[in-house]
């Protein structure tokens, strides 16, 4: 004799027949597994444009860095057309507010509003070169996805300082050290890496340790000890 359907099974069959519940949510007489809510199709975020590349006849692929999502690879459709309204808002080094639609492979930029164009970087070749180095480091050292508010704040502050009258070399030196610190690669500046002592004098380090160190390690040693930097080349 055929067993009568339970009340739960009967309700599920009724919903499925009426189109209110897909077959993928049905799993036999044990019950119904509810669908998991899908991610929102549109989302907004602030970001800095790191680099761009051509895609198709009129599109571009952008790499941007955001505080909530980390590094993003996005498609900007039609920005290479003369009448595109988004093109001027998606230049390298620009801090921009984005509205993004989730795509199958790459997400698509639907709206873009520039918050800071950093025009001074594009008028000064030296500062442009430093800015390009800054965004290249951020691109190479970081991965996609994940919260990155500290790194994003460092990137924004560095580009703002480079855009202002300042010593760009000093700005970039601080950026490099702080970037390594946030990523977990902080260089040791407060003790001797050769012997572990905290009280090593400059003379001891020069005599015992510098000959076996790399150029970068020599520089950090001498910088910490206020020793002449030209020793790092010996």
C-alpha cells in the first residue's frame, strides 16, 4: 500500500507545482532545504584606480583597490568612446566612487564619480613616476577580496602627499616601510640581526656584520644607526 504524503511533503509539492519553489530546493520526504539568499547584484564602493588595459573595441579592464573588497578587476564598458561619461573618472591614481554590477567572470562598472583626480601627478613627470611605483607595489603585494581598510588608507594618504608640494622620495620611503609592516614583513630596525644585541655600536656592525648582508639590509642598519649612507655601497 502506498504511504500517504506528510503535510510537509504535500505543501512542498504544491509550492513546486505553482512555481513558488524550484526543484533544486526539494530534497525528498525528509523536508525542504531553504534557498540561501544570493548576493546583491549591485554594490557601491570607493576605490583607487591602480592600472587599466584595453578590452575589446571600446572597453577597458581596470584594476582598482577598495577598502571593503581589496583588489578588484572590473570591466568599464564603452569608456574608450569619445562620448563616454565615465572615461574621465577612471584614470590611474584617481580616487573614485563606483557602482558595480556583479558579472559571471568580471564585475562591471555601471557608474563612476571621481572624488580626487590628483591632477598634479599628471603634470609632474617625477611625481608621476613615484605614483606609478606606489600603485605598482600595491598591485603586486596584495590579493583580491577581503577587507583592506588599513592598506587603502595608506594608499590614499601617499597619493595625496605626492600630489602636494613635498619631498616625494621621503614620502615613498615611508610608504614602503608602512606597506611591509601592514602586510607582515616589517624590517627589524631596533636590534642587530647578526647577533641579537640591542646595544651594538655602528663600529661593531660595520666590522662584524655588514660584509655578509644584502644591500637593503645594510641600508636599514645604517639608517637606524644614523651612520653615513655611503657605507652601504661598500
